[in-house]
C-alpha cells in the first residue's frame, strides 16, 4: 500500500492536492472537452491559465492536422498557488517546448525524456498595484474608454483589439458561416458538429482575452456545450428549425462585423438578441432547461 501520494510534476512539489485530473486527448472532440472542463470547473479569473489553454488548444489542433493518430495525456495537479500540467508524450512534449520558448509570456516549464511539465501561477485577471509598460497603459486606456462611451458616441469601430485577434475572430465567423452552409445541405452530421464546436471554442478563447466580451464568450460556450449534450436533437431539426441555428451564427457574424469592421455600435448592442436566439434554440431542442424562463424574458430586447 502506498503511504504517500505520487507526485507527477517535474518540480516535485509535494504540496499539491491529493486529487489529480487526467485528460486523454486523441481527437478534436477530446480537445473540446479539455477546454470545456476548464470553463465549467475552474475559475476563469486565472489569466495565465487561460492564455496557456488557448495556446495548447491551437497547438494541438494543428498537430491533429498533421498526425491523425495523435494521442497524449495531460495530468493536472494544483495547490493554492500553482497549476501543474504534465504532458506525457515524448514527441508532443518536444514540439510544445519549441512553441513555449517563442511565447512572450515566458511560461515556466521543465522537460525530460518522456514529458514536459508546465508550471502556471494562479494570477487573477484583476490585479492591484500593477506596474504597466507604456504599451500596456495605452491598451488599458483604450479598453476603459471603450467601456465608458455611450452608443451615440461610437461612430467608428472599436480599435482596442490586437490586430491578430481581430483577424482571427473575423476568420472564425466566416468559417462558421461556411459550416452552417454545409449543414443546410447534409444536416448536423458528427463531423459538422465537431468542426462547428471547434470554431466556437477558439472564438470564445479569443474573446476571453478581453473582459468586456465575457458575456458573449460565455454565450458561445453555452451554445457549444448545449450542442454537444443534445446532438440527437440537432440532427433531427427540420429546415424551419435549423433556421434558428443559422440565425444565431449569422448574428455572431453580424456582431463581429459591426464592432470591428462597420462600426457605429455599442459593445453590448447584441447581448440580449444573442441570448434570445440561444434561449429559443434551447426551448426547441430541450424545453425542460428553460422551465424557469418566461417568454417575456426571452424577448426582452
């Protein structure tokens, strides 16, 4: 009988909690579950954690495109101050080390012949007494200004997004429109659901970097999780019912285009409309989940 807990992390930190989480990743759906586990089970206030998950998601998705039989496991340990991610696969560990070495975040990690272990401090999004660089001060001021301006005072697009993030968001919206176009022809087949959920997950990760988009990001994740939980209901949709999903995706695209291309709208101009779209889809697929939501609430926008 083992008299002390087994420590997986390469830092040999024995202050970790006794419960470990093991996530096996062998396909895109496993990758989606990996993300949704953190969204639903772990506080989304941890800045570095979600930056790492975003990188890990994109990194693994790219590996799947090259290595169809890719499989590895992540063992997650934590204490009051740290997360430890141990990735148990020699080849994947080497590739991940190369990627992390290029990141500005300068993630702390150790690697041996079989695994890599990433050490993440539990830093929250809201920090007191932070010393900002000039670039950070400028971006922070832009974010604060965008949050305090009124609807009528916004004749132009919101410029606080990093250009790379904006391009990624717009590309994902375009990809989702293409997926919906295909779904109209073939229905919600398994591969369609996986591809749409992958786009939704990456989109929510991109938006999560900006606190002012947390509401929309959460709605997107909520829709993705609901789709995964009720695949049969989506597969059985009639053309009329499918139009609700098409409208939801169209409105996400419209939201992004208005804020970042066309301009002239408040940051939250579609919050209620998108929530109503999602509630109507839920009511159609699984009414029991909305027994406490009145029709007045759904159409209150």
